[in-house]
C-alpha cells in the first residue's frame, strides 16, 4: 500500500510537466508541412544530402546539425521529416528549461517557464524550421543546467555532462562560443565571490555601510563545501577538455574568418545592429515575431510594463526584508541575467563588427533565460490571484501570436 501511494504521488508530481511537454509537442506538430521549404531550409537540405566528409569540411557552420540531418533524411525526404528534428529539440528545450528552473529556483518557476516556452510563438516558429537554432537552444540550456549543478554538487558525472553538452553546442553553431564564454565569466565571478565571502567571515569587509563587496557577498552561490581551489581545479580541467574536443570546430572558424568570409554569416543585405536592437529583441521575446503591429498601443504598453515589473522582481531579492539584501541580486537572478545579457551582447557585437544584418534567429537560443526571469518575477508576487492574472495576460498574448503564426 505505501508503495502504491508513493507511485501515485510521483505520477501526480510529474503530471503538470508531462502535460506541458505534450502540449508543446502538439503545438509544434500542427501544420509542420503546410509551409514550403524556404531558402535557408533548402540550404540545410542541400548540405545534409552530401557526403560526411564534405559536411565535415564545410566551414559555413559546424557539422553537428547537418550530420544529424544526413542520417535522419534516410527515413524520408518530405518537409515533415526535414523539420521533425527541430520539433524534437523544441520539445526537449521545454523539458530542459523546466529542469533548469527547478534546479536553480523551485518547481513552480520551472513549470511556469516551461509553460511560457511551450506556448511562445517565437519558439514555435523556429521549432518548425529546419535549421540549427533550436538545437542550439537545447544544448545551451543543458550545458547551463549542468554548469550550475556541477558547481553545486561538484561530482565528476556533472562535470562530464557539462563538457559533453558544451562541446555539442560548439559543434552546432559558432554563436555557442558566446554562452561558453559567459559560463567562464560566471565561474570567475563565483571564484571572486568565494574569496570575498571568506574575507567577510574574517571581518575584513565593513558591515555598517552599503559596501559593494558586501552587497555581492550577501548572495549565496551554488558551491559545495569544498574549497575554492577545488572548484578552480575542476573548472580548468573542464575548459581544457572543451578546448581540446572542440578544437576542429574552432580551427575551422578561424580559417573561415582568415579567408575573408566575414565571419560565420553569409553576406546579406540590411543594416547591422544599432541601439534599438536590444529593445526590438525584448519586444519580440515578450510578444512573439510579427505580433506588435496587430496589437493596440494600449495593450502593448500594458504588456511591456507587466514584463518589465516581472523582470525587476525576478532579478532582485524582493522577498527579503533586509534593505541591503533587497538591493542585492539573488544568486539565481544573477546567473539567469548574465546568461541572457552577456551572450546577446556578444552576438550583437560580432554582427556589428562585421556589418552583418541582425535576425532574431541569432539570439533565439537565449529566449529561455528571458522567460526564466519573468517566471521568477511571477513567483515573487505575494498574492495567488495576481499571479493568475499575470499568467493569463501573458498566455493571451502568446495565444494571439500562435494564431498569427499558424495563419502564415
């Protein structure tokens, strides 16, 4: 009898996320072959049908996605089959954001963020496209999950998983370098934080006034009880392993650049990123692609204010009564914010330097971190009724965007 109760409890515990995963699979399977193959998808098809040696030698993109398509297309050569891997990685991304949100925050934030990603028009759009941007998203989430877990649990299995997903990410798209460098930035910040926290324990940081070191030192970081030198040792080994395993991919990128190809993007017409681009990204992440012109100005302003408040609430320790702690970033909030801002800044910097046109597909991999911040802000709302209203408002906008997406 106790065993049956335990099994029933386990099923009920996972029922919400299983329902969300099923919803995401259903939404991404609807109308999968209704659109004609467009230029970039045709390019993926063309490269994937070539020999393995040619795919590996291609310098335009890393080989993982095209190698996957190369074997996958043996099942069939229809639009549905061509786009199905993106659907699978889209569904896996929904599961991955749940695990990441649950790990660094709590189960509620994991569920809300996975639901928002499942009904996101932007995520659905690229989950129905035969390109490597949704696999890039999944590997970004998976590497970030095991990055956090490795620093928290500090087991060899977590470090190996982190190395594996980081390498797969680098073999999926060159822009994966941005999240890899971001992880290094966060690791450096955490190591500095450990030294400051130890200094705080030795009373070398004044506790009477607002001190920036103390402000940062108040934030708990996901480290085990082992020393900072232990973490530093594991981190160096993991980065050397990633460099070694991803060396062929990184060498191809350098050769591609030195041959005057202008970076990882083919020459395109259009303007490079400007000061308005980050705002355009935030709007697209909030509403979805192409939704903005179809909504009344008052509705748009309401959603912008709502999303902004959720982001502010999600980043800071708004639940804590200590004024200093309320000013400080939460550990999870800092992690999510850096994983959102740093890679996008790096991508926009590359596009600007090479005078290449910006496209949302270059930054869509970082959409989950935006939704995690919003979900964390929703979780910090004190009243359940207000939480329901916020989720309802965001869901309504997403459903409107989904209707437009299917209409196209």
